[in-house]
C-alpha cells in the first residue's frame, strides 16, 4: 500500500509560543504533497521535516486568520528563489485571491512559475480538486470568519494480480490491466479462468479530514462518515467551554464527540491554546469519549 501520511509542521493556536508553531500540515498521498494551512515558520518546519519544497503541488488555506496564512506569501517567494517552474495551485476563501494578488505584485514580481488561485465556497461541501488517484472536498465549518475544512479521499484502487496464479495459467503481463478491470482469462486449452481467481481485492481507500478552527457543530459528523483519520481543532479543555463558545472554537471533548459520531478510526488533536503547558489534559479529556485520540506535535508523522 502506497503511503498516505500527515506531517505535522505546526499545531499551536494564534498566540506564538516557544513550544508550538502555528497551523501547518503536509498531506502526503501516493507520492504527492499538499500543504494545508501555512502559518508563520512553515518554511523552517518544512526544512526540518526534510520534505521537498518542490514536490508541493497545491496549498489549501482554511480561513483568513493570520495563524493559518501569514506564512503563505513567504512560501510563494521562496518557491521563486528556488527556481520553481511547475504551476502552484492555491485553494482558499475568495478574499484570499485579492490579498495574494496585491502581495505578489508588491513582493514577488518576476516569478517564473504560474500561480493558479481557486476560490473555495466555504459554505458548500463539494469536490474542489481531483486527479487520477485523489479527490479533495471542502467541508463548511463555523468560525468567526468564513472557514472550511478539507477531506482528502483516495479513489478506489484496482485489485492486485495474483502473480503465482497468473504465471501458472500463462497470463501475459500485457493482459494484467484488463484482468484488473474485470476481464476473465481464457487459456490456450479453452479453459476460462475467472477474474476473481486471478486477483486479490484492492485495499480499502483511505481518507483524511482536516477540520480547522470551528465551534462544535453537532451535525458535522454527517459530512465525515467513512473518513479514516480526522484532525479536529481542540483549542480548549472543558474548563474553558465558555471561552470556546465565545471565540467559535472547540474543546477536546467536543472534538472527540465528532470523531465518535462520525465513526472514524483515529482522531488527531491540535490548535492548542497557549494557556496549556501540558496538553495531556486535552488528550485525557478526548480519550474519555473517543479512546483512539492522539496529540499532534511538531515533526510528528501519522499514517492515515
């Protein structure tokens, strides 16, 4: 099975600390890299992670709060300094396009690569990106400004050839794709060998949901059904529930409720308030509701 991983570059909230960088992640799917949010310091974290800048093909911004996008124009500039020529696609709220246009004009003249901005309607759950192996969907969230999450879904894969059986019946390699697509094989003696006998079922498609800043939305789980791994902000513990409600954030317990109701396999917590020196209080709170909960931290890598 090809890699499907999440690389955590930053998992803190708005106030900078010496412990955490602001929000940024790289989603690695079948050799492709996608950057999700781009707070300050993302470039430094990318270098520490040893992920290749040049392999990032698209950037997804959840909303226009600085801890999620202040690093973006610097990243665009650095791509130019590194001699990037491949097109860069950027997805985010409509207003981001206007901001980028001004910043690029002022700070990044003469770029030798194309930037293609795609405005995302943060009120709609819809497909915004698709290639041969992957679909990315937007997920409406409820924050103080227009905000959405993103779901990365693998497309169903073709079954695997049982090479020992194929060799036994003399199936040429040139027919493997046809058999994967459902064709049977007829031997030189006229015997029909079924597609099922020649193949092993494909691996189940995996999916990753990134739910950035949002207050608790009791119906959100309905949009996350079948998701394998969920990242859901957990800015506060229940002792600051009123603060969470006031600023449209979630507690760790509420994140766990979403994970439980959606039936995901794994919950990743993040976007911690700087008031918590030890985030174990958040993890313990989440585990009471959803045992398969994990704290994110800088440079951590999670398999989806």
